[in-house]
């Protein structure tokens, strides 16, 4: 009888541990945008969610075409990621949505942003983004050139587990607006951009005296970062993701999958999230454009 009791106790402990490990990750995919193969927010989000849902205890859900009509999905989430258009079209910048996201952030819900989703207007949306993820694309400060970023060295962090040096062509934004003194920020993908990334005239997204000075000085620019909030919550920003085909690159994909786990406070596997994506999978769920 004693052995049976011990076995039942062990089973109960295992069940409770599994239940405690269950995590809900919501990916908010923006509305159709740009040319075919570009800004495939829905297809990219489904691809990432499918990879995550292969892991035990992870429940990744994609909300298509912007902000969910049922916000209870967000209220029960452990992590929320926005992969969408940004600026005035960002799905989270309306006052009631900012208020909800601020409440979730204060509660410790992880928040991440990808590609154009890192850009919000300065002011209340910008301050909110600093609270959620530690950084954002600010017009007349940040830039959005299309270029090949060559990541020759990768720092040690749970988000970089299994990620090897890689090089890839994308619309990589840089010169983000970060928290004062970059408190809580950990650079994940950084490079010194080539001078030709600033060949365009000055403009809200193309160039400004501040970024030109920093690049001329050879200052590394952060293209992906993580953020440890003062309240213990976590966030990240990833500026790539313009070209849908790039999700086929294992290191490009793995660093984002790792980040999705990390902000949900899931232990990232030693070798990072393992996943395989076929050409057929990359061609699935594309927006009709």
C-alpha cells in the first residue's frame, strides 16, 4: 500500500509540474501588406506557431488580421507578439488597447515585436513600447534600409542557444530608441552597418544626422534585443522579417522561436528550439495579393 501511495504522489507531482509548464503564446498577425512574399505576417506567424506547438506544454495561437475581437485571448496569455504594420497602423496604439497592454505588461506578461511591429509613434505609444520591450523604431531617429547583415559573432544568452553566425538579406531596421542608458537591454543581433545603408536622403525612415554620426563612428547597431523589465517581465524586439522566405534560414528562425519561449518564461532548450521548415510550408498561408 505504501508503494502505491508513493506512486500516486509522484503521478500527482508530475501532473502538476506539467500543468504549471503550460504556456499560452499569442501571435498577433497584421493585415495584408506590401508585395507577395513581403510582410507575410499571417503566414510567418502560423509558421512560428506550428514550430512552437511541437513543444510539450506550449500553446501558440495566431490572431489574423490585427487586433483580436475577443481580448480575453490576450488576458489569459503568458506572452504576446505583434508581427504587423507599424506607425499609425500599429494594431496596439489605440488608447484602449494601449491601456490593456500596459496592464498586461505590469502583470508580467511577455511582449515581443517583429519587423514593422517595432515602430510606433513617439509619445504615449513610444513610452508604452519602452515599458513593454525596452526599445522601438522612432521616426527621424531610426532607419529602415534593406541590406545584408552579417552576424559574425553571437553573444551568450538563452535566446541565442543553438544560434550560429549567419548572414542574410532583409530590411533590417536599426538605431532604435532604447530605455535610458539601455537599462535592462541585452543586444542579441548586432553589427556595424555598411555606409551604403545610409545612401538615401534624410527623412522619417531613411536617415538623420544622429544615425549618420553613430554609423560613421563605427558604433554597432542592435537589430534584435531582449528586455528584462524592472517588474520581472520580459520583452524583445526583432527588426527583420520583411521577406517571408527568410524563415527558411534555421538560425534566423531559431533566434525568434527562442525569444518567444524566453518572454513566456519557458526554459529555452540547450540547443535552442529545433524545427524543420520545408519549401511547401513556406509557400502555405500566403496572403492573396
